[in-house]
């Protein structure tokens, strides 16, 4: 791999373009992925925010679900934001009955967890290992992480409010997930953190 890794963005649905911009800012070559063949020569992949039930349907319809699971099993670095976090969860609460996930992170997430009043909100988020102060967390009908297995590292919890202490960012090996949307803020530190992970995995 050259020093510029190629990172796919799953482009079935959701905020694909915002992730592509953030990845470019983090010195990766971003490429949309819609077909199984396009997973072959990636160094990493982003699963964007959007609607996880629709993403699940489309991944099944496009024959991508099994190839995605296979690439995750091979150790492909993958970052999921919001709906993408749900796609990386081994277990989903409050999902639709026919909803599937790619899985890979030993966690249970709750869809639309923050409830009505708080369906969308913003909060500062301290993200372990990121320098430069708290992130501006944008939460849009976001999931939270209800529980994690022993191999999962919690990177961020909500600091305050009715959901204080809830886990909103995790990592397990080469898999990273956030409840919030750093791609919408112009702050590309989470993408840079992921691109570093992609570079380390390629070495
Ligand atoms: N509520 C959405 C879902 O269930 C996620 C929302 C988002 O990605 N902003 O997939």
C-alpha cells in the first residue's frame, strides 16, 4: 500500500459524500462501494450514517451482506457512524424483525435509544486518545451501546444529561463505531484516527 490508503464508503444509502470529504481531509483515497467486487482491494471501509433498516435491506438485495461479513472476518478495518454502528453490532435491540447486521463488534446496541425529546441533540464528547479537546458530538436518532463484551474498548461516554454515562464510541481490533456523526462537523479527528488504524493494519 502507498502511504495514501484506499478507504471505501458503503454507498447504498446515507451520508456517503460527507464521509468521503472527511476521509480525503484525513489523507485517504475515498471510493464508493456498491458491489461485492468493489470490496476486494480496499484498505478500509466506512459504513455511513443513514437508516440501518434500509441499509440492511439494500445490502441483502445487492448481495453485499455476506461479502461484508467475510471482509470483516479477514480483519478489514471498518468504521461505522450511527446507522453504521448498528451495522457493526453483533446484536441489535429495537431493530426491525427482518433487520440484519454485518456484525463484528461484540456489543449490543439499542436503535433510536435517546427517545423522543432527545431524538436529535448535540453534546461535547471526550474521545479516548484524541488530542485537542472534546469532539462536538452530533446525535441524530442515534443508537447507544447497551453492553459490550470483554474484547471491546469503550472510547467515549456521554458526559451529562439524561443519558449521562452511556457508551457512544467503541473499538474492537480494527473495528471502530460511534453513535454520533463526526462527518457532519468539519472536525476530522475521528476519521484521522481511523485512517491511522487503517495504515497500521496494512503494515
Ligand atoms: N435511527 C437510524 C437507524 O436506525 C440511525 C440514524 C442515523 O444514522 N443518523 O439506522
